[in-house]
C-alpha cells in the first residue's frame, strides 16, 4: 500500500506538461514534504500531507501553464538529525525549493535554521512550537496552520467565556507540557477563571488513575490536558473509565487532532473540548476536499494539518508564479507575506511580518455517539475565535524581524 | 614454541592486511565527498567513531553496555551549549563535550564494573535512562526542541568550519585520529590484557592483573571516544537533541557493531555506514525503514554471525 502510494507520488512527480519555463531554478519547482511517515504523527500528517500537496498542485492548474512541479517526500523518523540531514541534502543536491509540513517541533526548528542558511522556503503546517514565529522567526519561514499559543489561548479563552471557569491541569512533566500549562493558565486567569490545582505526570505515562482521581476530587469544571500524543489519548480513555465526563466535568485537550478522536472513538472522546484551525464538515468546499482526499487516503479524513499543507502550497505556487522565479527564498516569502491569501479551504487570510499565517480558529466539542450522523462526523462547533484574537500579538512574540 | 611462532607470524600477516585495509579506507574516505553528499559522510563518520568506541568495550573487553547513548548525547549537549551560549571556539567545545563524557564514563564505570554480564548491561541502561530524563528536564537542553542553530565557528581561529569541505576534512581527521588511537590501544599490552579478561576473567585475576582497573580504563576510554563522536556530530548538524541520549541510540550502536563485525577493527565502521546509509537513502520508504533494518539484523544474526567484516576476514583468513 505504502509503496503503491510512493509510486503514485513518483507519477505525480512526472506530471510535467510541456517544457519547463526557463525562469524557475533547475527547470521547475520542487516541493519536499518532510514528515513523519512511520510513527506517532503519521495519520495526522505523513502520507496525507504528500497527498494534500499533490492536490494543491493539481488544483492550481500550474502544469497547464508549462511550469513543471515535482513533489518528493521523506520520513524524518522524528529525529532532528535525520530531518536536518534530509533537508540539507534536498537543498544542496536534489534542488528542492520549498519544504512543507514537518510535524515535531524539534525537527521543524532544525529545518527552520537550514532554510534560513540556504535561503529556501519553509512552510510549516505540522509543527506546534510558537517559537517559529517568536524568538526563532526567520524571513524564510511561514507558520501556517496553528501553534501552541493559539491552542492554549483558544481553548483557555473560549472555555472560560462559555462557563468553564474552574480548571485543573494534568501536565506532562517536561518543557512542552510546562509551556502549554503556563500559557493556558495565564489565559484562564486573565479571563477571570481560577485554577483549582494541577498535577504533573511523567512523559509516556501508562496509568493516570491517581492523577484523574485528584482531578475529580478537585471539583474543577474543566480538566485541562497539557500533554500530547499517547499521553492525551491515554488520559482521555482512562477518564472515560472513571466516568469523569458523565460526572459533569469536561476534558479540555490542548493538542488533539481529528485522527486522535477517530482512534479513541466517540464513546470515549465525547465531550472533549479543544481548538483547531479547520474541520472538514464545516462547509461545502471543505466537504468536497475531504471526499476527494479520503478516497485517496484509505478513508482517513483530512486533519487541519493536511488542509494547512494544501493552503500553503496553493499560496506558494501563486506567489512563485506571480514572481516568475523561485530562486530567492526570501523574495518568495516576502511576496507571500505581501499578498493576501485566498484558497478554498481557509478562505481569505493574511501573513504577518513574523511569518504567522492569520485565520479564524475554532473551538470544537466532540459529539456524543447519538449525535453523530455519519462516519467521521465528530465535532460540533462551540465558538469561533476571530482571526484578530486567535494568534499571539506580534509585540509579544519577540521576533527579531519585527523590530527595526 | 611453534604455536607461538605461528601466532606471531599470523599477527604480522594480519598486521599488514590491516595496514592495507586502513590505507584503502582512508583513500576511499578522502575521495568519497566527490561522489557522495559530504554531510551524510560526516554523519556516517561520527557514527562510525561511536561504533568503534562501543566495539572497543564489547568486542575487546567483552563488556556489553546498553548505556552508550548517554555519552554520545551528553557530549553533544555540552559542546553545543559551549559553542552556542558560552561562545567557545569549536575545538574547545569538542574538548568540553569529550571531557563531560569522560567524567560521566568514570562515574558509570565505577558503578557498573562491579557487576558482570546482564547485570552490567542493566546498570548501564539504568544510568543512561537517568541521564535521558535529566536531559529531558534540564532547562539548558531545550527539552524536546533540543539546542538548535549551534554555530560552527572558526577552529583554532583560522579554519572556517562553515565551509562544508573544510568541516569534512576536520571530521575526517578527528575520525582517523581516534581510530588509530583505538587501533593502538587494542594492540598494546593493555589491549592484550583486556582480551585476556574477556576470554577468562578468573585466570587473568590469578595471573595477578587487577581486572577492575583494566575494565574501568577501557570503559572510560570508550566513553571518551563516544563523547568525541557526539561532540563532533553536534557541530556537523548544528544541533543537539534527545535522539542521541535515547536508549534506542544505545541499541542502534549494538546493531552497527554486530552488522559490521564484533571484535573486528573495521567492522563497526562498515556497520555504521550501512545503517546510516539505510536511514538516509531509504527515508522515502517511510515505515519500511525500520522494517528493513530489522530484517537485515535478523538475516545478519542467522546467516553471518561474524558480521560483514568478520565474514570477509574469515574468507581472506586475516583478522581485519
């Protein structure tokens, strides 16, 4: 299956129509999808991101205008050294012009530095770290879909405003968990909520029972899960066993994706609240994209990361075409920032000077099994966070690009 | 007397073969960047050095350590931190990283050599897990983001490491230097005693050798060279992350050593190149990389247990 898909990618690679235009460096545009193809982020990015990039290229109709676009992909195995080696090789040897996706903040930060050094373009959809548009911001990088600040802010803010004013944090005991907890707590307090308590659990924890019992005893309305991946899903599963949601408390996930909800199943995940940038069942354009996407992706529906890859590649191709050159990464990114974004999935948007793509974010709640009408019908919208409030203000990011 | 004479002759013969092999290896490595991507070569060289250090301990000392990632990773973090935050020149950053790994090796060694076999392996694994959790939590390591954008800088004030080929020359020099150090160690009286301990520890004790001293020294030396590899690697990639302290790295180095040939001199180098090449060139196959790696390991263990170089040496009837 995987090999078949790789061959498919190779075929897409060869879909050059006519001769390449002379102005594109090395005879065409080459897009590298650097992602996790084998481990924990595979379903939410991985091969789906390659597919999304391919769909963006097809839908742009760029091949009909005699510009050759190739897509290559690789697995970074969630190792920063493997990712950094691939990125360097792509830029130096394989003449890749732009790298997209790249879940895993460690790998993304490494590619961020290499893209700056080699003056190429890096379009981040999968990674979460808000440092990419903060202290580590780069004139060659655009952070497209979401970031840790937006998730913490969206979830914290909207939940307090909709009545969830007392919180208890279940935090993974390492830098990422601490950062999520700190950011969310600040938002909760700012909006007049209170934090009843918090407990730190070790990374990759299997048994959450004692932590969940403490959370239950705290009588907080919201239990905030400042963790990710397996820790989040384990905590949610065990919370369901303890009947925490049925008992009137709500779980707030700070990093949850559609594929996580699918994996957990509605009986377990129901009532979970979290923030995302995009959901497939929100309008006709999204549904049409999801239908085409899932048909080519073993039925797995697109996550916000896939949609972000599609949107980012679309805007990139437009800007390169307008600029008539893909050679100078900084110039391409400057052009992308100067042009308002518009595509079928994210609608109209803008890109800030610090590289942050701006759009609405949404607070979702997972449906109860009875409310779900169709496969993958999982979310109901609780609130829309307008673009202006969804992301960290430029001044708070400490991005060197914005100080001149 | 005849046996002894025969043995000496064989050693002399193998010695010549090893010199030829060394010259071939050096020649290939000098010519390689013309054909192969230099950053990849540098990565492979760092891992080759790491595997050689591990092989010194396992292949010649008979000590199975499952904690070698701690030395590689710690040295990487220390040298990255020294180069980035303290602004030290690369040679001092590498020395600092190596020194940190050496100290850590001394601590690990003092505790671990009191036990043998599986207990020794478990003690090293436990200690390296402690180092892993320290690196995960300590503020200076940057958690799972690692230390990024480490400057390569100017070595000795005049060698510009930002030039890829210059850096390659430096990494190759470091590798060859450490490789020769290991070669010398193995063929010194110290190395002979180490082999004697591996073959029969009670007999070595009865001959009056203080085996704990020898084991500790071998352990510290192996840790130091692993640290040298880790420190160099952090300058090549300009980053230091949790990958290098994770226990799976300790497993990978076992795989490299076994695949290349345990207890051979050139085996770990070949093993490291094979594994790194697989990780690199098979990256587009996604999930298949780990499966292929596993299959190769099984085939290696089933069909040629001496490893690539071990089998080659058997065919040529020379110790390589």
